[in-house]
C-alpha cells in the first residue's frame, strides 16, 4: 500500500490542529522519534504526530483519519521489539504519553484505572504507599497502554500471569471513532463476548486503548531474592522444570547463560560466578516465602546448583533486578555500536531444556554472539543477537538463526512469541503457528477495521 | 424468526443420516430432552438431535446446516441456567456427550486435552492417580465443553480463576464448517488475536467447541475444610471481604444464608447451626494451609464467627461439598414441585455487603422464598427463587426481584452474570451492562456467523 499523499497529509494536519492546537507536530525530529522502537527494525517516520489528552480527543483524531483513510499508529514508550510502531504506510502517530494519569485506585477491591501513558514504574511509585503493586514487569519502563496492546508479561508472570490475566476492563476507540468500554470492575463475568481479551494483544490493529482497569496485589509481607549458579545450562533448566512441576508459587525464576552473566558482571558490576545462573524471588508470608526458598534450594542442590546467595535487603534486591532489566544493554556492551535482535519463543515447560540445548548447539555454528536470558518458569527465553544491521550478511544470519529457533519451538507445540508480539517482524510465522486460524484473525481484523487504517501492516496483512 | 420448515427438516435429516447413520434422532423424547436446561425457562425442542464422535463429524454437520440455513445448537450435560440450549428457532441440536475422551494428559506440563463431552467429575477421576486435578467446579457435573462455552467458574475460582484463565487452547468448528485451533500449548503467547478467549463464553453462538486444552494443578499436599457460622449475614460477608483484601490465597469461601443452611441441614443431613455460614477450604503445603486457616480464623473471630468446625477427613470434606453442590436441590425441597430461578450477579468485593444487604431488604417485601448462596470471594452470589412457572404472577414477581437485583449490581460496577452466562434469559440486560460495546459484540457475531445459524437468539439478537 502506498504512503499517504502529501496533499492529504496537509488536510489531515489542519483538521487535527483545529482540535488539538499545538499538540500536532510535523517536525522531522518528532516524526523520526516516533518511527522507531528499540529493535533492529528499520525506522520509518509517520507523517504527523499528535499528543491527545483524553479519550474524546483520541476519538476525534481517529474520526478524522477514518474520513481520510489515513493510517493510525498508537505510540507509548517506544520500547517494543518487533516494529510495532514503524509507520511503513505513513499516517498519524498518536503519542499517548501525555495521557499519564492514574484515574482511580480502588484499594479495597485491589484494582485501579489508568490512562495508557502511565508507565509501570510510575504506577508502582503511585501505589507503594497504599501497600499495593502491579506485578507485570517486562523489564523496560513500558507504558501500561503498550503493555496491554502487546500482551506483555516478563519476570513476574510465572506467578502473577500476563497482561491477559491482569486487565479487568478497557476503554477503546474503535476504527470509526466510537468509544466502548469492554467490561466492568467485577472480578469475573459471563456477560457476552470477552472484548477485553480481544483488545489485549491486538497491537493497535483493532482500536486505540485509552483507559485500562488493572488488577492489583498487596505488597507481600516477605520478598526475598537469591542467586544460584550451575555447572552447566542443562542443570539450571532442569532445576527450573522441577520447581514448576512441583507447583511452587515462585514469583520470579530467571535464567542467564554464562555469556549473559559475563555481560552483566561487566555492565552492572555484579561479581557473579561466570556460570549459568538463576535469579530467584520469593513472595509470601515470612514463613511461606521461607518454605518456598527451602524447597527450591533443595531442588537446585539436586542439580548441582551452588548455595543461594541471598539478597534480602531492598537495595541489594534492586541492584540484582536492575541488572536483570539491563541485561539487553549489558549484552549490547559486548559489541559496542551493535543493534539487538531479541528472539522470543515460548514452549511447554517439559520441552524447555531440549529447546534451549538445541538452540545453543545451533548457535555454535554461527559467528554471531547471542547471550541468553529467559523467563524460564513460563518456558519463555530470549537470545539477544548482536548485529550490525548495515551488514546484510549479519541480518541474514540472525534471520536464519531466528527462523530455525521459531520452527524448533513450533515443533515443540510452542509459540513464535511469548511476550513481544507479532508487529511486522513476526508476521511471516503466523501461518506456521496458527494455520487456518489466521483466516479467523483476518475476519476479526476486517470486521473491526474494514478500511485497514489501524496500525496497518501489523499482525495481519489485508 | 420462523422455525425451520418441515420439508427442510426432512432434507437435513436425510443428509445427516448419510454421515452419522443411526446417530441422528427425530424421536419426540430425545428431542424433548434436548430442548431444556435446569432452569425455569420454557423448553422448546430442536427438530433433530445428532451424536457426533469427532471434530470432523461436527464439521460435516455444521456444513449441512450452513447450506440449509438451519440453526445449530451445541448441547452438553444440559445443566445451564439461562435457556442456552432451548431451540426456540428449531434446528439441529449437536449432543457432544459421546465425544467423551480424555485425549492427552501432559503431566509434566500440567495440561491436558479433552473432548467436550468429558464431565468435570470424569476428568478429575481420570487425573487423580497422577496427582493432578482440574479445579473449576460449577457444582453441577457439567461437561468441559459446556463449562468452556459459558465461561463457568464456581467454588474454586477465588483461587484458581475461571474457565477464562484455565483454557489454553481450543479446537472450534466455525459456522461454515471450517476447523481451527485457537492456540498452542505454551503457557503464554503474544502471537496474534486471542481467539481462545473469544470462544470461551461465546455460548455456541460463534462456533462449536470440539476439543479443549486445559491447565491442570498438582493436588495440594494439604486440603482442609472448615465451617464457621456468624450471628448475622453482614458479619459473615464482612469477614469474607477482609479475607480477600488481605490477599489470603483461600481455595474456597462459600456463603450460605440462614434459610439455605436450614435447607441443607434438612436435605443433606448436616446438623449445622441455623445461622449465616461460610464453608471454607484451604490448599497448600501443610504449613501453608495451616497458616491460611489461622489467619482466616482470626478474621472471622473479629466478626463474631464461631470456632471453626474442621472437616479434615476426605469423607467429611466430601459430605460438606456435596451438600454445597446440592444446595439448589436442597432449596427446591423447601417447596416441593417448584422450579428454580437462580440469579447470578457479581460485584466488586467492596460492594458485596451492600449488595447482599440491600437485596435481603428487597426480598423482605416479597412473598417468594429465595435462599442465598455465593462464591463470595469473587463477589458473586445467587438467590434461588422458588417459583411455580405455571403461575404468571410468580414469574412476574421473580422477574421483578431479578431486575432490581441486576440493576443494583450494575449500579455498583458489577455484572448481571458472574458465571451462568447470558443465554436467552439475560439478553435484556446486555445493553444496560455494556452500552455501546454491544454493537462491537454484534460486529463479532456477524463476522463469525453471518447467517445467524449458531445458537441463534442467544447473547446477541441479530
């Protein structure tokens, strides 16, 4: 599909200015900033960037775009990894970061309602004094709107679930500018189709999410973290598998391979043994968290794990998880100036060791470096391929490794993406993963966005 | 819409026989059995009942119906409560109870794949020797297919979630006979639209569910149950609210009002104090379950609760929960020959006491008896209105009470149905609950079932 014509852009721009005044930008630097995410995907700038303050303004923007057939691309913190926000057909980027208000906290119901530009760190700062927290943590300080749109998860998902389980209701602007609320605040409902889950993970292709009602949790009485290293990768993974199969409600269980530990030691000054390592966290009552830690300690011991290095103090814990969250930047520092290509398969836990070991064997035949980290309690892990995207042979090699990894995961009844989403980067795998169900997804897309203006060219190509 | 014409029924019947042989029935008794559920809703028989054995047979049946524009009504255990299976436009009832195989158990991944006619009791018998269980328990021995189609929950949902959280993937026959698989076995995925959740709770109106992949759980090391009675209803509810707000991972917390306790004592021989009562269950390690029980005991003591009556032995526990599951029959025995009208609102937990107390006050102005039971940890409770549906004034009075109850729950940001579904009985509340989102639901229905043959007249009227 062709990009939007210049005359049309001018007209749309004027109509948007009539509503938003100076919160409409066509400056090159603003457009450039909004045409890229944190991945290797080649940036393409939108024609116009707008900064709404309310659901009603978003509805008015979408109505104008619908009248002109102009693409609409919602934009949050810009931390996505599969080209979700790249404006490959031009159009209007809706930057939602000025919609950054926590609208309501119902502490007694353990829920809250926020605008999409609230970031996860901002939300947790807001909640801390109430003794509450929102657990979903993809690492980056992503926006709640973006996390909802990509069905994000991250380190705590093994215990608390993903955005799928933790969004109670949404306000959404549909492709013709209508505003709907997908659900109410009751913890469960059997009242009609699950519109909430339809929009969670829809990546802006069915509508623009403008309010999110989230489940919250009380901050546990006890939070303790530990680090344990293993003689080899398989032992580390096998101890994870046993922990999950025993049903221990561990809050975090994160794997770093030897190369990633080296990178984190250097980047974050951790001083860990340079071996495959698990970062663990236990939430519960004091007795409950202790009991979990004891059980996991016994399991890891059986697989040759070291003694736990405890990090019970808040400061030490923060340092550990900050290092985990910076794992990608640490990886990047192994090859200064490189770009990151993060893979994202997820497999049933019983196949995790096979999938990781076969992948490591495959990597041995490559010249690219690729440290491994993983939310292994979910069966989800990432290679961070360090590439120079200006070198076609490196892109081709990363592509080859990723293709083989995805096909390996699919053969193990897994998915091509545990948490990053499809964007434009993984569209080629959709058919292999879902077969005839892709036609049902296309039916959905056509029904909700018949003009194909909502983030076109992402998830489903029409 | 008119019922199916006789000549068309004959033609469809012959085509079905060509595929299914004697697994096609037009006998009056078989049809009558398939035109009713367990509620007061007036039965209407389908024209034909078929008994397929495979997904492919279901696809062939739906294709024939699609060619003739004949309604298709999936049927499981027949335990629904809002007229879901009533064939008010005639057509073909697909009885799925002969598709009753457990197809795979992946114990190491804590999941299984079953046909829709497997009942929850059958599944748990099958799993017991493996140390696994499936927690969702709506009381009735419903089929897994029916539970999926109505987004069922029940007593354990406060800890384990509903069918929404516990279905990993589905095989579905669409309205034109195409077969799709909605997802794979990975615990999480961000690969495209959430088709699984689209069909969970769709009540047969978007397609026929022919296989279900479910999450399983290890049977806890310790399971203990207790009964505690309170001086009044509000104290009982307030102790529930405190328990939930403290984040105690209680497995079951069920409320029975005084009238329901009287009914259960008489019907199930329980010998409980005739006061508002909670049935509790604690799952965990031995130490963990004890700790939970101690905390809940302290809370209930603060609200005037009696000492816990423990029922740690399997036999006693089973008797207790059997009595809870038979609460509706116990209620029915208060007025021999009556029919049941079960209400089903669910509200945010902070509004639960208000909602229940206002409802009890409202009931005092009625001549109908209506014992109360509830999955109160979720904010979900039921009145069981005992009516003679042959008496129009009683139907009208039950209608009046239910209307007021639903509007009360909606005003408290709750839902008209926590777990029973919309069926035909609650369609009139959909607009009040969802507003403009009903149009989005209609868009979905039209996209997936343009002929309106899939359980027509349920959830959404076209």
